[in-house]
C-alpha cells in the first residue's frame, strides 16, 4: 500500500500517514520512506506510540545505530537515548545544531519519539541546509568551496555543565577521548541525491580551518544566520506519540526551550552515516 505524503513547507518537511511504525516495515514501505526522506528531508507522523525496541528496529532499517557518549539511554535498549528535562541539561538542544557532527562519520539521521510533551510550547524547528546553500550568492559559494571546519563535542557539552560530579567527570573525559574534534567540508554533498548543503552549525562548529580566526568567525556567523532564515525552515508542534524522522546530512534543528517548568520527555534513535565529502 502507498503512503500518503503531504508536504507542509516549501523548503522541507512532510507529514506521512498510512503506516504503523511499531510494526516491521514492508520492503515497499521501507523504499517509500527512504524516498520521502530524500525528497522532504524531515518526515512527521502522528499517533505512533513506539516502545524503545520498536523505535530502534525502525531506525536500524536505515543504518547502524549510535550510542550517545553523554546522554543517558534506555537501559534495555541503549541505542535509544533519553531527553528528559528532569534528568538532562538540554540547553545544547536549544540552538541550531546537526546531531553528533563532531563524529568522523556524523549521523545519517534520527528517529525522535515524543513520550511526554507540555500542553503548549516545546516546538522543534528544522532548517534545510540545501535550500540555504541554494540561496547563497555565487561568489560566496566559490569562497566556501574547498573550505573545511572543525566540529567539537565540547562546544555543546562543556565541562562546566557535564562534568560536575566525579561520575560525570569520568564519563565526560572518556567521551572526549573517544570523540576528538573532527574536520568536515563547509559545503557537504549529499551521498545519495548529490545536492550540496551547508555543513556548519552553531552547536558544534568551532572554526574554519583555512581562514584566520577573525575571518573564519565572521564567515561562520554569517552562515549560521543565513542558514536558519524562516524561508528555509519548518516548525513542528508536538503531540504525545508523534514521531519525527529527519536526514541529518542535509538539515539542522532547534528544540525551543520555552516551556519550563513543564516537563518534556523524548526518545531518540540516531543512525550513523558516512564521512562527509
């Protein structure tokens, strides 16, 4: 059976119906979801209650899964991390970022499941990196071509916030040891579609390697601002049991932290990708 795919923004985003994500995917639905992800970059599903095992199985159809070095996870399903405002310092999510871009092989994508959401607030925005790249002037595109940038875990996960106790410090130091800073192209080519997109983000990108610090910082500020203009974005208002599935190679996102002291709990399964080029 064909899925119903309804675009919700010109730049990116579509709502998908006609599939039960808690069940194993048929080959046909797998192919349709993969194509929809390439076409729309982020997919949204309503009323899809997922247990951690089902969420991990769904994500694993699209690649190997990542275990996050900092965030807690579901004990019986460690590939599913927990984002809970009563357990985590989530300020690093309240800025534009591309998940785990500090890895040598950053995430292909992620499946995010809403477990508890406030009655209002707590929306998430996604921005299309390809739409943002397309919106640049040709001279700026030529300037960026061939440049690389450093991505560092410590920018979003500083020691002052994530290494307070002895146990946290031990885990933090191990995370830094296993995840040293990585360099990636400023302009990334999508490995399937061939589309170019900006691959720098406020959450993890610290510098442009080939430029002096003053020039590099100015270019990064420009790109951070340009890439998140409203015309390149889509905004999702969460309901309990919603699921979002996005292509992390060609998007970035921002979880709005405007709902405290209300509680918000999300589960995320992150799919590993390949080295950007």
